[in-house]
C-alpha cells in the first residue's frame, strides 16, 4: 500500500482516516442526544432545532465552511473562546478539519439514529421501569442495546461522509499537506498540477472503495434493524 | 397488604372515577373493553398520572394529588404483566427474568429456581423471546415481574392473546401464585371464566365507574351482576372439596348443598376447589326427578328471581350455604309457580361443567 502510494498520497489517506474516525466518535454522543430529543420529546423550537441540524445537508458546503471560519477562526468568538479556555485552535489545523467533517456528517448520523430509535418500542422502556429501572438505566439496558445496529449504521454513514468532506473543509482549514490536506483535498491538488492524474486516480480508487464498503455495511445493518 | 385506590381522571371520550380496595389474594378488575380497566392498572403502576386522587399500598402512598406525591414508576415496586408480555427481545429468558433483581436483591422474595419451578420455565432459560410460544411468553413475563420482588402484581389480561388450551395451561400456575406467594394481585379481565377461577375479590367497572364490588362468590351469584356478565356467561362459583376420583372418569366433589359428580379433575382427593356452574346448565324440578340421565340433583330453595328482556328468567337459589344461579324460561317459572321461598331441585348435567371451570379453591 505504501509502495503503491507516494508519501504525500499516503499522508492524505491517513489524515482523512484520522479526521473521519475522530469526527465520528466525537459527534456520536451528540448525535444520539439530538436523535433522542427529536424522536421522543416535544419541545418549543423543535422544528428550528431539526432545521439547524439538517442545514449543512442543504447549504452549499463552502457556505458552511465560511460560517465555521467566522465562528471558529482566530478572530471568531467561538475560536477565541476555545483558544483561551482549552488552548485548542481549530483554524488551519487538522482539528478544524475534524469539526468541519463532524458538522457536515451530523445530519446523516442523526437521521439514521432517529430512524432506529423510532423502531424501539417505548412500551419496552415502560416495562423496564416497572421492573425498577430508572430512566438512565432504562436507556443503557434497553434503549441503547436495541438501538445499536442503527447507531453503528449511522456512525458508518457519518464516517463515509467525513472521509469525503471537501467544500467546508478547504474553506475553513485550507489545504495544507500533512495538516489539513485530506483525501479529497489531495485529489483536488493533484488535479491542479500537470502529471498529477495518476496520483489522483489512485486516491479516487481508494475513495470509491472506502465509500462503497461503508455504504454496504450501513445497508446491511439497516436491514438487520428492519428484520427485528 | 391492601391497595386502596380513589382516582379521577379525564380521558378523551370518558371520565374515570374509581374507588375500591384490593385486599390480599387476587382482585379481579372486570368489565367490558373501554370500561377503564387498563387505565386503572396503569395509574397503580405509575404509567398514567390521574388528574386527582390517592393510591396507597398499606401505609405507603404511591400517589396523592392533594399532597403532590407521585412516586416514579421505577420506585413503586409494583410488578406488571402486560397483555403483550413486552419481554426484552435482546435478552435471553434468563436475562429477562433476572432484569428486575438488580434493584430488588435486598428484598425478600422468590428465587429464580423457585419461580422456574412454579411456572415451569426452567427449560426455556437459554432461549430468546422470539423462540417462545404464546403461553411460554406469558409465563416468562409473569416470572420476570415476580423476580423484581414486587409488593403487588398487576396483570392486564395476561391470557387474552392465548387460545383456550394455552389458557387452561396457565390458569393452574396463576392459582399456585395466588396460594403460595403472598403477593396481592390486581387482575384485569373481561373473561368471566378467568374471574370465576382466580379471583378472591371482584371489582366491576362500567363506563369508568365501579358498578359493584365484593367477594367472588357473592358477586357471581348476584342477580344484578347478570346484566354485566351476560346471561350466557352468568353462573355461580361454589367452594367444593374433592372427595374421590371414580374409575368411570368422574370425580366426586362435596359442596355445601350435597355431592357433585363432574368429569375427572386433575386435583388430588381432599383438595379444596371451586366450581363454576353456568346458570344455563341448571334445570329446576319441583319434585325429585326420576329416570333422568343427569347425575347431580341438589335440593335448593329459590331466593330471588329476575326476568330479563327476552323469554328467560334468572333464578337465584340457596343450595346448602351457597348460592347457585339457574336460567330458565319465564313460561316454566310461571308453570312451576316459582317465587322466593319455593323449594326445588336443581339438576346439573355432569358433562356440561367445563374442566376449566374447576379450579383450586
């Protein structure tokens, strides 16, 4: 693999994997919480909340990236806050790529988990309560295990989306090899230089394989949920 | 252990306004669909919050609208056997059974082995709920509720989804629970046969209100009740003792008014039982009938009569110290000149008594 790929290409693939994995893992608890709120609760502003979550799905990615830059850039309010409190800087760093990927993948993740949640029968949860389980224990012992296939399907979908995220990432954190040059950014960069087609094609093949594998895995899990 | 309940609650279409006490034993909550039975049980479990009222188990208040008390579901220690069982599909039978124990291990109660024996489910432990039959599912659901060591058990039509032979399989298990565990049960049913077989106390719900309540023997032989139950299902419950099993397939039972010969019951000689005798299976005769194929002829005295809308009359008779009901035509009642105080002979055809209507006393 490393022999077939040049060091720059390998670096881009490795960075993309890291960004996608971290973005997926970090957004997973938020995804579950958002899906749970949307599936189970009625609250004022629910439609607005739903809209905000889905916004990155319909907004041009470059717009999302620019908004991220405004908020989380060195001069942005959220960016300054994170820098001051946690010493984390996002702009033009791989951590920023993680944020961009997570935001872009979030709607897909929430949709998958929400669909799975709607198949979990609340009657089972009330049965658990009559047996002595408090709300947290009901969630951990009944809801979550029944949700698991949908959760994994959502995570895989989010991972695939994060792997391929381009527009918001390049706008927010640019295209710095070794720092923010993810796989799609690298493909884009290779296509800008003469003779880069072969390297781009290799990355394209990897991209297709990873995405296809993720989609198949997600489909398989979704079908397992439907069978239950 | 005594449950006292007094609640009011508005539901779309009707209002629940229910007061009753459920002492130890099985209290049957009986009534037609839509009478509010499940709502009452849900209020006891905490799954429904009544608009007003009070629910207490002995001195422990579960709900009191005046003092703003509403114990959350998981703190009530009340087992619930749902009509649709609701076993956890991702757990084995054993894990389902053990589920409630983690919050109840410090309370006394039956062990897993005891319940497996009582409900005959030991061979199912490794299976998943999807591999159980309907009867097995309900037995596991009952076991799971009891494993949480509840102070009280709620059963919402636990047999409604089962066919007749499965029902007959489970009824003896429920009788054993009633007689061997000190857990009071509130049993929702619209089946008179189940009520007659299991209940110690009966609460009749009608349109969200308690129409009548009392011990099962009194309730089922009450003429007022016939309207709720329907004439075809009306019938008294007699306490009885198994005297002997005869080789010709009959069992001899002693009731307060004499002896009954019925199709062989599974209960041992000497066991106390209860027998439900349907009003429409009883024939009345003024004199001791002769040359009759019916085996059971008990002397009785008419205590009350009530004419229905149709051609029939329901008679309440004293037979020994108990009451039985007989459904006859108005024409016969007039021809025989039946009035309260009249001595008659009640004729009961042995084979007309369904074995399901003979249960532990």
